[in-house]
C-alpha cells in the first residue's frame, strides 16, 4: 500500500494542475504575436508555432463561411441556417444586422451558439476554447438603418468581429461592419493571417472604407463576402497593387501556417 503512495500523489498533482489550467485566464496567441518585438517569438508561442494542421474554409453564401479545424470542430460564421453545406456545425457565430446573419431559432443540436450582440444590455464578451480552437470577439457599433447616413444613429456594440485561433492561424470575420476601425479596434484584433471582409459597398460600409481596413490589417489571405453585385476588379483597385488575386473554381480553401502566401492575396472562392 505504501509503495502506491507516490503514484497517488502524482495523480493528485496532475488533477490539481489540470484544474488550475482550466481556471487560468485564456491568452490570445494572435495578440501576443502582434505585440511581439520584430524578429522575436514570445516563449509561450514556440510550441504553438510548431503545431501543424490544415484548416478547411468553405464559402456557403452571403457572409457564411464554414471553418473545419484539424481536430474536427466545425464553425459557421454569421449563421442564419439558410446557407448550409455538409454536416451541422458545432459552433455558430451570429450578428444581428438582419435575418440573413442570425437566427433566434437555431437547430437545437448545435452545441455552441455565440451571439455577436449582448443579450443583457452589455457588450458581447466571447472568450472560449472549444476543442482545438480559441474564439474571441471585438465589438463594433451598428447602424439602425441601411446606407451610410451619419444621422441614422448607431447601436453601440451591436456587431462583433469574431476571431478564431487554431493550428497557429489567426482567422478573423469582420461581420456586418458599419464603420471604420480606430487604433483601439486594431489593437484588440491583433494579427490576422486570414480575414473575411464584406465588399458590398452599401449595406455594410463603403468600398473605400473596407479597403482601408483591409490594407491596414495586411492579412496574408483576404476572403471577400457579402458581395452582391460589387465588381471584384473595383475592390481590387481600391485595396492596391500590393495585393495579389487568386481566382478559384472550388468553394473550399485548405490552408495551414506553412502554406500561407508570401504576398498578401485576395482569394475568390467559387460562389463569391
């Protein structure tokens, strides 16, 4: 019996450390990388950078992309239920711009439903690890009416930019963005390797406005969405010649840290 005590103590120690890890504050690797000095990798991120895995991103329609992680977590962005592909998602994010971006009656079999707006009068605060993906949000304001009328009035924190950190990638979805981002927004977003941007030019924000944000984020991959009839060459002209363009004939992009393009690239998936 005495000889088993070391094993018992070891087990208790492991359980205590696991419990502490669950209670410990979550940390954004994308923010840490964005704030790191040039040529320096934060010590805590060396193992994260070594992680391998391919993420599949599929365009379903409107502002809905499906993100499939290496561990099998399936995420649908700006989910209304109208744009479906493959199996039911495990996680859905929503923005309450209009009914094409959310549903109050999602399939009850979806385990995680994340609202980009606050349900209790407070801003939405998403800080959650689900499987191999860490999900957080940055809130922005949203107009009460369509168009760019500055007198229309804004709903504070009515939209969320959702950020998904998985397999060493920082993936952002700008949602139904209605205004320019200031320095505090960019600081809260941090680094984005892949960003999904609305390019309708009317219902969200002007093409000049979204082009400015896209240039400043300078993500390796830009995935347009919420396009309607916007000419793609017009969007490309606004963001500048430093971005390459890659037209695809398939709806799914498979990508990893190792396969990010060296030049910032706008990838147009089929259906966009």
